[in-house]
C-alpha cells in the first residue's frame, strides 16, 4: 500500500504596501497581521531587511511597529548563518524596498530554495509587503522598481504561481500625462508571457491571504486581475481568488 505524505498548508499574507496614508507603519493592516500570526501561534518573526540599504534602521522600524502587538522581531542580517536562521524561524516577514536588490541578495545568501521549502513544505507563515510580495510570486517581472541591481534571474520564490503588481494605481481619467499607464505596462508583459496565470494588481491598503489552496482578497479596496488575451476584471474586497492557485 502506497504511503501518502500530506504536505503542510502554505500560509501567506501578501500586502501591497507597509504604509497607507493616514496610518503608521503597517497600522492599516494590524487586524489582518495579528489574526494571521496569532492563528499560527507565532511569537518571534524573522525579518528580512534586504530590500533597503540600512538593514539596522529598517529592522528597528519593523520592531517598533510589531513589538507593541506582542511579537519579537529578529533581523536576518544579524544572523551568522542566514540559512540556519530561516530553517529555524517561526515566521518570515520580507519587507518592501527595491525588488531587484532584494532578490539578488536572497540568491547571494542561498535563501531562495530554503524559504520556498520552509513555506511550501513545512507551513512556516510568510508575510510580504511590496517588494516582499513581489518576490513571493512567480517572478519579479511586474515590479514597479528600478533595476538598480542584477539578480541572476527574475524567477522568484514562486510561493504562488502568478504575479502581483503591488501599489497598483489606475490611471486618472483627467490626467494630461501621455506616457505609458500601469495597465499598458502590465499588458505589455502579458503579450510576451502568454502562458502567465495572470497579474493581480493590488491597490494600497489591500492584501492577499493564502491559506492552503484558498486565496482571499483582504482590505477595503478592490483588486484588478490582468490575464493574457482577456479584459481585466475587478474583484471586490473579500473575493475568493482561489482559482489563481489552481
């Protein structure tokens, strides 16, 4: 009789941004963040500050936000052995900044496969924000960031099999700007990546919650899904987006 090995369920909270107008750092998502970590009995979060240059300052900012909510924050950059630190982490949070710098540093520290294994095979909770959300997807091709660094590949952690465009912003119909819009740039990507499962435009203040094979849009704004050779579709808050995981 063949033994069936049950894999751990992936647990992801992918934020469009850490800052929203009118709120402190991460404050807009406090309920979603605390529900996410408390449900999984997380006490200590391993923070990955690689997307910004000043790792100490960035970690201090995150610690200042999360400590009052009951979590201990440890900076991955302070660990002598980053791979061991990820392998023993209760939860992982990768923050925003420059996506190209972030992915390059993850590859340099041999962390891409390790993080993927911990999240997909061991069920370690993963939270990403902005660049940290970009690297959680299939690739970083739909980042808004400038390519100031050169990762060995744009292939990312692939914790979900599609792309996300954080900070998605639709075009103001009254604008006099005649340059390419965000929609045009995303659709240009899809013209070349015709096998893509799509690009989810996450507006600021929204996030994607993934629990096993269920994906839910959280926050108070809609998200916009772009797919090859199809018209974009808007989804309301709390929409079930599980089909993107299939």
